[in-house]
């Protein structure tokens, strides 16, 4: 099973230094004891961030990490997909003839990139029955 240890900024600085010195990606991987694909990925990140060896002296480890691993697209605390109003769904589901499939189809017509049907099924199960006081899920037969 592959190790999930986190690379330090020291490793990344060494990668950049060795790469600038003409060392191959394979050799860098052997020297640092990490996968070749990890070295290649981090060198690509550095290139995309406009970083090359020697790094500026004022570039701290935190600043280096931020430049290499900045999250593209979604700001922290925001969802990638439009979140439905689960409280409204709960109320709508109590009406006769309303099903999760109908609500999902309406949602997807307004938000084509929204959640898939399986998310609605899971949410529907959670909305129908509250957790019992012990925190365990109630049995499906009750």
C-alpha cells in the first residue's frame, strides 16, 4: 500500500535545485525516496507558478506552499454544486404524489450541473426518519 506521507517544502526545494542542476526526474525520485510521478507533478506545479531555482530568499515555506498548492476554482467554505434547499424538499415530499425523482428532475432542469439522483436518494432517506436518541440509524423496517 502506498505511503501517504506529506512532502515537506524542503523536499520541494531540493527537487527544484536538483532539476535546475540537470538531474533527471527519475534520479530526483531515487535521491528523495519518492515516486517519479510525484516529482514530475511538483516540478509542473512550480513551472505553472513561475518558480525556478534559485528561489527568492524572502520566499517562506508557507508562501511557497501557497503558490504551489493554491486551490483553483472554489473558495474555501463554498460548494462546487448548487445546494438544494433540503428543508423545502422535506416539506414537498410530504405532499401526495411528490417523489424524489420529480423533485430531482425539477432541480436538474434549473441546475444542470447539480447533484445526481443518488444524492437525492441519500438525502431523502435522511430527511424521512430522524436519528434516534442513541445516534444510530433506525431500522429500515420500522
